[in-house]
C-alpha cells in the first residue's frame, strides 16, 4: 500500500518526493463534517502558508496558489516542480496516458479530436476571439457549473492577476484576456468550503492544472471541469516590465500582446494603435533572464491534464486551436460549438532545421540587427512551419532550451524532472554542452 500524503509544507530541500503516493488517496472532504482529529484528512489539519514565505519548490515555484490553501497538505505530490506525474495524471483524468508513438499525442497530449475555430461573434477585448470566456459564460448560463475559476485584473494594473470564483457571466467576461504573468489561481480553492459551490469549471495553465488534479479528489466538489490554456515563457510582473520595455516602442501604453503564428509579437496600445515586432529582433541577451525559473523548467506547454485546451499555436494565423482530451472536454465544447466557425487542423513546412539553428543562436544569445531580423522574419513567415508544424516548432524550441537550462541549473533533478514525452522530443536535436 502507498504511504498516505504527509501533511504540512515543512520541506527543507527541493525534491522530498513520495514516489508512489496515489493522486486520489485522501477521502473526500465535507465542509460540514467534523470527525475526531485523528480521522481528519491532511488538508483538514493543515493551514495555508503565509504569503511571502519561501515555497517548498523554492526558486522553481510558479506561485500556482496551492500553498496559499489548506491543500498545501499534499504539496509533495501535487507541486509540478517537486514531482512530475504526467502519466498518472493523464490516466486519472483521461483514462489513459498519451501514446508516445503517435506524433500528435507525443506533442499535444491525450486527445479525442483537434480542430481550429473562431467565435463568429468575437468578444471585444478577449485575448483571441474569446472562446474561453464564452465557454465560461455558457457553463454558468446553462447551470453546468455553479462557479468558474478565472483570473481578473487588479484595478491598479491591467497585468496584475487577481484569481476569482466567478458566479455570474459578467464576472467571467470581466476576466477575459491574458494577464501574462504568474498567477496564484489555486488560492481561491480556500473559498470553496461553505460556499455552496459543488460544480466548478477551472480555467488555468499547466502547472496550476497539475496541482489541481493532484488534490481533486479531496476537494468539496461533486464535479470539476478543467479548461486549459497552453502556456510557455511566463514571467513575474517585474519580468514582464523588462520584456515590454525591451520589445515595445512604448511599454507604458501596452494593453494587449500576443506572440502570433506569423513569427511576430503583436502589441496593442491604449490609443488603439498596433505595433508588430519580429521574434528574431528580440533583445535575447537581455531577455534570457526574464523568464521565471518555473517556466524554464516546465514541459507542460500543452496542458496535459485539462479536459479541453484552447490555444492558438496549432492553428493558422488569426484562428484558435482546440484539443478535446476526454468526454468532459467535449461537453464543454458542446456549449459553444454552434457559435464557432470551425475547420480541420493542418500542417505545412518543416521545422527541424530552424529549431536546430535556433538552439545554438539562443545559447550564444545572438541578437540580430532589426533589418536582418525583418528579412529572416519575412522568409520564415513565407516558407516556415504552419499549423501543427508551427506548434511543434515552438514545442521543440522550448523543450530543448528548458532541458538545457535544467541540466545546467538543477543537474540533480534534471533527469527525473524531464518527462518521457519531452525526452523523446529533445532526442531529435544536438544540444550544446551542459
Ligand atoms: C501566460 C499565458 C501564456 C500563453 N501562451 C500560449 C502559447 O504559447 N501558445 C498558445 O497556443 N496559447 C497560449 N496561451 C493561451 C492564449 O494566449 C489564449 O489565452 C487562449 O487561446 C484563449 O484565448 P481566448 O480569446 O479564448 O481567451 P479569453 O476569452 O480572453 O480568456 C482568457 C482566459 O485566460 C485566463 N487567464 C488570464 N491570465 C491567466 C494567467 N496568468 N494564468 C491562468 N489563466 C489566465 C482568464 O481567466 C480568462 O478566462 C497562453 C495564455 C497565458 C495566460
Ligand atoms: S508551484 Fe504551487 S504547489 Fe509548488 S511550491 Fe509553488 S505555490 Fe506551492
Ligand atoms: S510556463 Fe509552465 S510553469 Fe510557467 S506558468 Fe506556464 S504552465 Fe506554469
């Protein structure tokens, strides 16, 4: 039998892993039940960690919010940076783990179907066309769920995330658009007991979803739906400032930006104007240290644990890209499918040479003069990878970079932290010496 989860966050090193603790080991909690102390589940005896204290994952912490709740009791198995449990998570959530011999699953995870889509009536101010917000709205309107875990913004700063349990469609809509910074989404789990929320839709990025899945069976919920976003290269609020100042002509007025499939960053400013900058013109030497260490050690780009994933990188320019992982994901998509223009996924070009060249250039922190960056951008946009091949280009580039970063900065944990699917992807490339 596996050992029970150990309560308490008092970890003094990075990897005190309970290797075979089951993901669903603790009994379901009830907000009203008060069993004798010896029969309380670990989270019923635990307290949230104080804000600002060092987290168990130390510098690798992505501030997912779990440690701000009583469910910190399970941090050793739940934290994406203390232990990687992709296979167990996929089996628990989807009934099976990804088939590493199928290229689409190797790259994009367990799936029933993939498609491209746009809302026929896009939501003004959304990150893309607003499919995520629309699903959240419909989930509440149809009574599928009682609340939606989403991320609003601070009244003082558009880029400072404020996680919330939205109870009305209006609150979901107010949370539209990315706050492209680390967000403690799971801190709101602390509000669940006594809230009357029994059916929850949680929107989140991979590290948040890994922790959520690990504690799912102990939450006071009858039903959980998980709507995932792909995610890479996230930053702290200070890191975001450095990025904006280095990449945009006017950091102070940026209200929205996205790395798009045309190999350019598209900025929108508060006066309504737009600005685009080629990826290849970024100030790599300055930006190498901007990404959070959590994100430089992350391989959950495509959000393996979500029921449904809505991103863009596997779609053509201007479209969104949807991966349905299981029946719950299809149920979420059913809420809006009639409002979408949909199309099949496609793939064009060959990423491999560009990825291999990019590994060396990034490692040496090469910065191209802007005129040359524009020229390279023009040719790559014209002849480079498109659709799913663009997605694979981005995954290959980030997985190789992250593997190298881990081997250099955390050699003791690198090999067990890199999941099997990422190892197989990385093996196709020559990496610089660690
Ligand atoms: C940090 C980050 C990085 C991303 N990187 C990629 C990528 O590399 N490739 C790709 O294909 N897609 C990526 N995405 C997803 C993509 O940018 C869009 O969010 C997605 O396609 C949904 O667009 P939408 O118009 O439907 O969303 P909207 O309807 O505008 O809704 C956006 C949702 O995002 C949630 N959200 C906002 N900020 C955060 C946050 N910091 N953490 C968790 N949830 C948040 C909000 O709750 C909101 O519900 C990323 C998203 C984030 C937040
Ligand atoms: S990533 Fe989440 S679970 Fe891990 S240490 Fe940080 S807050 Fe805690
Ligand atoms: S890149 Fe990974 S670790 Fe960083 S916020 Fe996104 S999912 Fe979390």
